[in-house]
């Protein structure tokens, strides 16, 4: 198996999420883009949220529409309460409701602690953690208002938080990012506990090293990729589709009894690979 081998793209059952309405935040690039397309392949209608990069968002919409489902792009900054409220109102008006929220939008602003500005700390917490909170809150209101529609899904709603292996792996030089993802873990579990009685399933996907713009420097040269592979027992850098497949599965009734779980999609990065040869 080559280390650059891609994940298969055509394996999603086409009717798995038929009739469901999904919102993916940060869906104009990377993991969000692949996830939005994956949900479309599974038969869901998809709102493609973005904060900058309308053209890319429109391309994602075009690709999803070509699959025979509905899609639309919507610009909103997930860290801004009024914009999230307006986005959810718009989605309910235009698409009728929401069944699946993928709280994916996230960013890095890397610096060591002595170099890190308050603005860098705050920005990452605002988008990665507060953004997920705001989207989860607004989606929950609609899930509760509408309740379970058995022909559509056994659950009243599904929230999938995009986390990271760094929700449990400390990461020097990235204290803002690791803290935000640690927060996502506890937010996800707490919401899962709070919302399960309302038949809302909250879970997380925690990607490891996935080939996307956020970590380009970690894989773009052969030397960087070789170093990165030291951390990945499975021997390849992940593709956005690897993550999309996990999200589609978690959103579907196939995993209806999965509540408050984190699905690590990391090629074994969380298995302490340094201990493979020592300890
Ligand atoms: C980060 C990437 C990093 C990966 C594994 C992700 O959450 O966004 O930059 O390569 O974790 O360390």
C-alpha cells in the first residue's frame, strides 16, 4: 500500500440520509468540504457555510447539486451570535428544518506561550469552541421544536462536533488550539448527556493528520511527510474523505445507539506510537 493512497470516494450508500437536512460549518475547504459532499452523496440536502471564500463554497454547492440533492452556500462567522442565529433562521425557512449539524469550522493560530497574543488565544477559542456552542444551541432549538420524524430518522437531531486528536494529545506551541479541542470534548459529552433524553445524539469526530490546508507544512515536503508518518502507525496521512465517511456514519441511524462518543479517525495517532519500539 502506498502512503499516498487515497480513501475510496464511492462507498457511501446513496440513500442513507435521504430526506435529511444538514448544515456543515466551514464547508468551503478541507474536511468541511469533503464532509458536505459526503453528506450529499448519502442523499442529504446540505447548507455549505463559509466565512470567506464564496467561490469555493459555490463550487462545493455545484458538486453537491450535481448529485441530485439540494445545496446552498451561506456566509456566516460562527463566532458571532447574531450571524449564527440568522443562519439557522434562514436554513429553517429555506430548507424547512435541520436534522444534522456538523460543527466543523475551525482554525489554528500557532505560537509558543510567550509569543502568543491574547488575540491569537481568543480567536481560536471563539471559532473552535464558542462557534460550536452557538451552532449547537441554535440547532437544538429546532430539533426540540420539531421532534422526531420517524420516516426521516430515529433521532430528533444529530450534532457532530469536529474535534481533533488534540482533545487528548497535548501539543506544544499550540496551547490555544489544544485547549479549544479539549473544551470541545467536554462540551460534546455534556451536551450528549443533557440532550439524549430529547432524542438528540451528540458525538464527535477527532481527526489526526489529514491532508488539508490547515497543516500543509506538515505534509507538503517529503521530509515533513516522513517525520509526520512517524506519528501514524497506519502508515499514511489521512484524506478528508476518511473523516467525511466517519461523519456520515455517525449522522445515520446505523449508529443510532452511539451517544457521546468520539470517533478517532487518525490512523492510530492516539496509540502512543513512540511506545511501539520502547517503554
Ligand atoms: C491539526 C493539524 C495536525 C493534526 C495532527 C489537527 O487537529 O489541525 O494541524 O496536523 O491535528 O497533529
